[in-house]
């Protein structure tokens, strides 16, 4: 299997403010090119695009290609589960949404310390193992956003797991909070294959500052900035596939060009990325990946990832780049950072464990004059 996976989390939209407004014309073209180049791995999730990602996969892939031509990964939304009876109900709904009889890969979604005890009590691992024994799942695993020590505990207690989906990118590789390298090493220790998510850190590594971009362009003038992030993750020996949440044909073509004839990073290129990372750490104000897990529970309807993305852009480029206009457009249809009541529901949902309430205070201080 080729190592580039199509992550169906950031699909092309007709309306950027409406996550359900999927542009099927563009999506079909992207799928056709992806398949024509011999790539087969798709990844979706129950909450992606407010429930429409699984349906989009059915319409763009299942209805248009034979089942043996692709693989599909879906996930049990642990954030929605309060009782064990929901497991089979949601699983059946996902099969119907996706239009398939079985999943090639199926993960417990965003497993970590905050929900592990509940998953154990409701026998979440037992459920996916049972579905595997019945032929409804081919391979089982979980996605993970927690520390390496706890990952070691989970894999020790559940050797039946075959894969782990981890956030891995060169910016987070040695990050003391995300612990990408340490988590990867734990998977290697237990003999588990890794599926990589966020190789571009929510798009941050696709749009570098001028100083960082020049370092990469001087080394490989014909290679895109984004391709460096994909190659970094795909160069790791224990990685089965690297997911990319592609949103348009330009991104699809760029990723395919990089991965069709994949060339692992050389030692000098790895050192170059360390230099780039040093620059990034100086200039990224909020390390948000844009996963949107924080959005649904916000009582003030603050679209937190978009706020942080605009804030980072504003911090890097000031009034240039349209940050001010995008901020005004955003707060005209959603809550403002100053509306935050510090209930911290967002922080409990954040896979990155970011102090979101404190960051929102910083945003308010810097761009509050626009409100």
C-alpha cells in the first residue's frame, strides 16, 4: 500500500462557514486522481464535517469504485459514548453512512487518560475485537493524543491492538507536551504499526515564514514546503500511512507528486528541518492544529480554531495577509474571544491539552480593538 492516505476531515466546501456544504464536484475529481495514481487509503470519523464526512466518502468513493479498490478507516467517537449500548448503534450507523459491509481499519477515537477508565468499564476494546471476529472489521486500533507513558500502559494491557494513529510532524517530534517521538518509540517497542495524523500540524507547516521557507527552497527549489512535512512522517520505518486532509486539487496534486515516487529524507534534510523548527518555535503564538473538537461544546459559539489561526497569522504578518478582514468576518457570525466565560469545556476536549482560555485572553488583548 502506498503511504499517502486521504484524510476526509478537511474536504472542499462550497461555503467555508458551513462544514456540511461539501463540494462533490471537486471531491470526485480529487478521488479520481488519487485512485488513478494507485493510492487507496481513506480515513473518516463520525464527527467530521458535522457527520457528513462518512456520507461524502460513500458518495464519492463507494458508489463510484469497486469495494476491493480501496480501504476505509473509521472510528468509534468516544466523546459521544456514555453507555455501552451505544457502541453497536453508532457502529451500525457508520456502516450505513459509509455504505460498506465492513471497515478495513477501525479505531477507538481519541483514546487517552481522560476516557480510558470509561472505555475499560464499557469494554470498548472488547466491542471492536468482537466486530473483528465477526468480519465487520479487518484491523483494530485507536487514535491517541496523550503522553508516552500512558500509551505504554494501554498497549501493555491491550496487546490485541494492531495499529495506533499518532500526531507526528517535525514541529512536534521532540515537543515536551505532544511527545511525538516518544509515542512513536512506544509503538515500535510493542511492535505496532503507526498511522500518522497531522503531518502538517493543521496546515501550519504548509505556510511557513519567509525565513523558514527560504531554508527549504534553497535546498529543494522544486519541492513544496508542505511536501517536507509529508516526507518527514513517511520516512519513519514503522509508519504504515501518512494522512493528509486535502481540501482542493492543488493540495492533492502536490501530495501525489511528493509520494508517488517517495524519497525518504536524507540526514542533511533532517538537520535542515531542525533549523526550520527552531524558527517556528519563535514565531507560532498558538500551536493549534484545527481539529475542531473544541467547537461543538462552546456555550458562546466561539470558533476557536479559526480564531487561533487568524491570531497566528496576525502575529506573524500584522495587518498584511488579510488577517484583520478574516477576523471581522468570523466574529460577525460567531462568538468573540471576549465572550469566553472560562468554563473550559474546550480544554477538556482539546487533544493538544492547550490552555485555550488563557490563549483567548491573549487574542482579546491583541486584536480586541477590531471588535
